[in-house]
C-alpha cells in the first residue's frame, strides 16, 4: 500500500488541486483539517466530522502527552481507535502549546523544559520526545519539533529560533526514521520558520530541503502579524518550498486568509476558528460571519446560511439556534459547529473545483467581495 504520495491534478496560476494518498485514505487538496485537540473535535462526533467533508483531522501532541498520556493511548490501540476516527490524522509537534500555555519554560539546545498547565508538573519536550509521542499516538502525518517566536520578535531572535529549529528538524528526522513500523507507514513534515524575513525563510527552506521531508509547513504565521503581513510572506514563502510536495500553512485561518493562501500555492490548513466560533455564537456564511446571539435573530425563521445545505441549515432556524446559544444549551454549540465545519469544507470544495476548471481568479474574487462586504456590514 502507498505510504505517502502527493499528486497535483491541476493548477491555475499558483493555486493547485491534488490528492495526498496514504494508507488510511486520500486527502483532497486544498484541504482544511478540523482541530481535534484532545482526541475530539469539540461538540462533534467523528462520523459527523467526516460527513461535513473532512478527509483528515489534527490532534495535539502537547495536550495528549499530558492527558490522557501518549503511552496510555498506545496501550488502548492508538489515537485512531481511541477516538473512532479511521482516516488520516496529523499531529502537531507540541512546540506551539509549550510556548503559549506554559508560563514556566526554558529553551535549550536539548529542547523545552516546561510546567504543565494542568498541574504544574515538569516535563521536557525535545525533538526526540516529540517523535516518540507522535509515534505512540499512531499519527499519520508527524510534524517536526520547532521553536516559535511571536510577531514582535526581533530579526536576531527570529534568526536564532529558525537556526535552532533547523537543528531540531534534523533530529526530528533521525528520531522519526528510527521509529520502525510507524516510520514505514507515516509521513514527516518539516516546518519553515524565519518570521517576516524573506532571507531567513529562504535559509530555513534550504535547510529543510537538504534534510528531506514528505511535506513542508509554513510556520510562524497567524501569531499577531496581521493579514497584510501574512500575505506578504505568502507572496514568496510557498515558492521557496518544493513544488511537488504538499505545503501546509499552520494555524490559518479565516476564510479570506485561506482563499488568499490558496491563491499563493498553499495546499493544507488547520485552525480552531470554526469550532471555537461555533461554541461562542459566531456562524460563518457566504455573506460574512454573523453573531447568532444578536437580538435581531430571535424571530428569524431562515437558516444560518441560505446557501448551505448542511443538516443544521436544512432543519433548524436562526431563531431556534439563537435560543439555544443564548440559553447555553449544548445543542446550540453542536449545531453551530456542524454548520461552521460544513461551511469550511464547502469553501475548500469550491476552491478545488475552481482550480480544476481554470476559473480560480474569478471564483476567489467573487467569494472575497461578497464575504468581505457582508463582514463590513455586520
């Protein structure tokens, strides 16, 4: 069976559509991966996530190593069996959460020593330990361990973190390759760093290519730099990475960010936005996001999005969902999340179709114009 293969079926400008083939299934690109932080996409059953059109989900190394523990998950048959998701799973390396959730961290060449946000217990996450945890989980796509810096970092700080990340990438490669049966079935992605600096990004890409990975992620964005700065990096960063390998933009994003990134040659995405927004009352629609908690929806008998055929929009009114969300009912979060994930998957299908049919520029322009006008009017 195929371990990992990426086929590009069509391109329109820099945008492309293709298929990643792995033993647990195919991933259509451009692809959006719902985030299943703690072995669950919040407020959704796995079969409902699949029904939205998702081909792959993301699991979180940091959270799962702390609770319930990667070794426990392994004893229970691996993450796929544990959470009843038999399709591909990508696991992040844990580096982002180490930096963002723990106030007590110490970065060294070995790795990152940190205090658990759950109970204060001390841990060390290194490239080798990250590979070990992801192997225990049974991840299909494993991410190299890297060091994150905020958008406010100086060039010297970004350079130091990038250079360390490249040394860690080599150790991640070695740790992954020593993984026996898991390495024979899974894939490893490297992560480009370098902040907002083009030469640093190029040096990072060159180092990753020299090591060799199945796919390449663009890291260090969506950390406060803003839409324009992100797009400026994406004007050159994807082109620094191998054309024949998948390009993954980590932690992005908003629907218009995704469209702009696909325009620039990005293939895969993940973000907590559709699920988190669903739990807080924000629904994504073709006419921009709406806050279903607003009083104007209290007697609105229309669907969340008239263009959407998801189970929520087919069966429930804005008025009912408004009532559920305002009342704090669990069903409200479930229906909103189902809709948002369906919206994102419909967005990705529309992008794939537009690339395949050679009409990406017109499709993207029409989507962005409608979405942004609606957002501005909200």
